[in-house]
C-alpha cells in the first residue's frame, strides 16, 4: 500500500529492532536535519531495511578470527539524507565486505555466501526497490566492510500538501 510516510521514522523503527536483536554491535543513526517524506509501502520498506541490517550484523558476527579489523567492535552506520532531489539511505558496516566471487549475482534469488543463508534477502530488497522505482546499490565501504545504498524519489511538496488537505477536509 503506497502512501506518504516519514522516511526517518521507518528507518528508526528498523534500526531499533536490530539494536535489540544484536546488542554486541554498535548502531549509529545519522538522520537528516529535515523531515523526509516518501511515497512508499512502509511495510515493504521496513522489510528492505531489516534484510540489509540483518545481513550487515551477520557479516560482522561472521568475521573470521584473523581477518583485518576483527578486533574492532562491530559497527553499523545508517545515514538518511536528501541528495539531488532523492531520499537516500546508506547502510555501512565494518564486516569483511562483499565477496569477490559471484559479486554481480548477489541480488539474484538463491545466491548466498552463508551456510545458513537462503539467498533471498538481497533479492527481496532488489524487488522492493524495483517496485518503488528506486535504486539499490551494493559496494565496498571505504576502509573495509560493505555499503548498501537505497535511493528513492522524494515526494513532491504539493503531493504532501494535497494529502493533508484531503485529511483536513474529511474531519
């Protein structure tokens, strides 16, 4: 169900759930200085964020004992911004980074690098972003780890104003 939603509230809820589920990982939330409104299905967007945050947490928890940065506390940083007329969510972690093998196939169904993984998490994110006419980009994080970027068209101010007028008129 597509409707106008506050992007930051959706992100905060998803981060809070993962914070409780992964208390040994530090979560940092960097929100925009403005209210970001997006036309989306909040349940589906929440699923996107949950999948990406769980992947990041599992990557951190799965770091091998002798890998670079393993002594550093696991950290996931979630940034929410408005850039060039788009609403952008960036999720970065200090895990081992994206795999070299099959990297270009990570968003395909049933492609996984984990023994317990189903290979559906990133495929679901990709499909939801496609349904929202958004972009989903995976890349390496500067300094190690992974970076996932979700980019959406921002709701136009007149869309929000019209929606508010309809609500006011009905009360």
